[in-house]
């Protein structure tokens, strides 16, 4: 199993950055291989707000994803996503023969600045392409959110 990790700072407040990243509808906007994601079950009661769950309880959702693998082929897979709002943590995975899971954390750095860390664990051997793609994802998030925030528009892309 290969482990990959990368981080960057983003000049956007942590709560705004996390709200954007943890919205399932936004995932295909910043994950280049992800084409579509949709829930396979109704949203759980815990997703209604922090008062609907125990402290630091993850909101677990089952989803179906459509993604493009490195060979260019499109694949459909069942997956799961867990959001822990209080920790600003998002975890995901896809079970099966190509076990794949990861997590992202958004941490406070200073007023209006966040640290975004992404970790991936994959069943295949380590390769630099995955590290480069992970860095491109972070660069895209950083550029998109900081540019939108600076030009006086909404703090997240529409």
C-alpha cells in the first residue's frame, strides 16, 4: 500500500474552506478524475447540524462515484464519505480489490488563512504521478478559492 501526503496554505478562513470542500456537490470541481458523485441513501439525521449528533461524531454517507482511471477508462464504484465538522476533517474511501482511502484536514493558521493537508492510501505501488496529481489538486483549490475571495466575489467558487 502506498501512502501520499501533501499540504498547502490557503488564504481563506478555515470554516469557509472546509464548507466548500466538504460539500459533496463540489467534489468534482476540485478532484480532476472524479466525474460524478451522488448519495445512494437519504442524508442521515446527523447531517442536519451539530445539535443532531454527538460531539466530533462523523456524518457517514454512502455514495456512488464515476471517475476516470489513469488509463482513461471511466469506472463506477460505491464509496463512502465521512465529515467531522468540528475537526474540519473529511475522510473517504472505496472498498474492493483496489482499496483506496484518504482524508483531508483544514487547520487554522491565522486570520483568513488555512492549512489544507491531504493524505491518500492506495493499494498500488507508490509512484510520483500520484504525488504530482495530489499537488495539482491542492494548487487548483488554492488558486480557485484565493482568486475568488480576492476579487470581492463570494468566498467560494459558484
